């Protein structure tokens, strides 16, 4: 067998290890021989650059539906800071064929490949530098011009402007998915999030005979402006228990101490910090989630859960809850638009998302 006899354009051909059909079925891909029945020719090689943040990575996955539809014979690469959040393509699932972690060896590899389409959805110097350095027939999204992030073309201009001018961002009526679909020249038709495989095995001491309400108490260490007061979580838990709901506290490492305090003082179930796949599996046990704008919010949307979203500093038009949730905003004006810390000296707007309003929204969603 010679090198040029191999079907190197097959999606299963790796070039450094046996392909999956060869390993599983002893299949061989040799030109001029009986065709391998597993042969799947790749027509387009597409790279998605979406590095972070974690929640934004999750809400970029609806693009995979459209790419599968528009480019059914494509091979999709994705580079990100959160590779565990990207769904892996399989016979049964839509996803990315090859997922790269954001690190030096990945950059070297990608810079020596050739693509038919590069989609860069991040407006930062690192992602734009990578996009500009790659060899591709077409580009969408953002690149570097005069050493600054810039749109590749007019399709990316709207999203670019909302990112650099608060006034335009506040007036924006498009949701995030509409914006990124526009960048790629697609029409958004309510395509859903796609989550990676997660833990369905672990059992938890949860009373499934009741409505299970998950309370995702964090918001990330940087964005303290959207941090709901701890006393409000305590009040909400008390009210939920009076309504006979089963309550589960959720969060990551940054919320662990707080969640332990809340759990101890209210005798509420909290299963601690856990790996991502287990965290998604635990959220899947819940019927409804209460959350600020965090990765947990996006996981809840991906799991198709009912959601009560606490939002104060973002344009609510950017969120898509797919008819399965409600957005609660402060009863007093928020003056801290897209600000990590509260700038208002007179009051904190997050404190005007009152627990009783959240309780009412939970009950409405359950109805």
C-alpha cells in the first residue's frame, strides 16, 4: 500500500493512528479497491474560534446545528479555553469533530493547517491574532487591523459595535444567537444549545416526589455587581420550603464557603464542588433553576429546564430562554451597565430584585 492510495479526505482518517473503522472493523481505505463502506468524504474544513467565557461558549453551540445543515459534509474544528463544554460529534450527535484547548501546541498545529472557513467570534487580541494568522479560503467574524480587533466584513459590524459602545449595546434588540448567526451569514431559527455528554449515573439524596428547585448562587468572582445578597437566598429558601418544594443549592469553587453557610443555616441540600460533568448531571435532576447570568444559567438552558433569571447589568434582549423561563430585573433603575462592580453610591440595584418576586416567578414557571 502506498501513501497516495489512502483516502486521506475521509473524516475518519487520522494519519498517525488507525482510524476508527479500521480499529473496530478492520476496514481499509485504498484507492481502486472495493470502497470502504465507512468512507465519509470531507468537503469543507471549518474552524470555530470561541475561547470564552464559559457561558458564551455554551451559547455558541447552536451554530453547530446550522453548520451541519449548511455544510453536511464538513469537518468542524473548535479551539476554546473550555474544551469540556464542546459537544463531540458522533453518529448520533451534532458536535465538533476535533476540539483544541487554547494552548501553544494547538496554535502551532492550527497555523500549519488549511481551512475552507474560519469563524472567529471573539473580539480580543489573542483570538483575532490567531484568526489573522490562519490559512483559509473564507473568514467570518473578527481579525486584527492596525493591531486592534476589527470585523472581517460588514456581517460582523453590528456585533462589533455593540461591544465597543454602551449606547448601541443598550439599544440592541437582537439576541446573542441572532448576532453570531448574522456574522456567519445564517438565519437564526431558535436552534437550541448542545451540551457535551454528562454524568447520568451518580445518585443524589433528593426527594424526586417534590418539585426540585436548584439555586445557583454564584456569579463569578469578577462580577460582584450581579451577586444576589446571601440574605435573599436565605429568605427565598425559607419561602420555597414553606411551599413544599425540594431545594438544592448549586455553585462552583467560588461559592463553596457561602453555600456551606447557607446549607448549614437552612438545613438545605448542597452536594459540594464537583467536576463539570457531575455538575451538569446534578442540574439535570432539577425541575427549575434560579440563577444570575452565569455558566449555570446557560447549562440550565441547554438542559431545557425552567429558568428564573436574575439580571441587572445586561441587556435582557440578548438572552433566549426558549419560552421556558422568566427574567427578573431590579425594581429600581440599574446604573451599572456591563460593570463588574456596582458604581451607584446611593443603592445597589441587585438588592431590588426582591425574594418575593423571585418566588412568584418560580411558582408561575411551575404552573
